[in-house]
C-alpha cells in the first residue's frame, strides 16, 4: 500500500476550504466566516499578500473571550497565531499528525514554495487515515461510516 500524502487529503476535499481574511478584519467578521463555512480556522494575510498567520477557534477562546476583548473592535491580526507549522503536499499524513501532536496544534498550513495551498486539521488527517487504512479498526470505521451514510 502506498503512503497517504497531504496532497491526497487536499485532493479528496479533506482540508478546510481555504478562507482568507486580512489582518485588519475584525474578529467578529472572521468568526462569521468560520461559522458560515463550518471551519475551525482561517488564514490571515498581510496587506502585501504575504502570509501573516492563522486565526483559530482556540485563538477566539483564549485571546478574545477569556481576555474579554470586543470581537467587533479587535483586529484578527492582533490575536491570531503567528508561529504556524507548515507542511508540503508531499508530506506523509502520519508525519503531519506527529507534528500536530508534538506542537499541540490542531491545524497545519500546506504550502508550495511561497503559495498557501490549504489548511488541514487533525480531524481531517485522522479521517483520511481511517478511510484509507487496511487494518481491522479502519475496516470497522469504514463499515460504520458506510452504514451511517445510508449504505447497506
């Protein structure tokens, strides 16, 4: 069996749809986009179209709600995560999961040179592994998913 790569996860729609906001966007506007698109993070870009960071649900909880900041008047650039781990499309999913675990992150940026290609979550990576795996656990998960999706 071939190694499952980040490229496969992105191609199969496993990565979060890339939603980009400028550093000047309000936290409220970023959260509205996250809620509307049902994603846990957005990519934050600087005015010069360079990557600035990501804004996640955890940032909202710790840096806005807990700090009692006003989401409508707080720019996302002030509360985003700046130190973001990234991988390339050729990174094995297992290596990406290990990176997430070691750094206690839930999202990884996928880049190709200077270009941001996507954002993958721990959940999307675990789901891809379970759907592709050949072991008994993976087979049981696939069977349960098939049944839940209306399969026989």
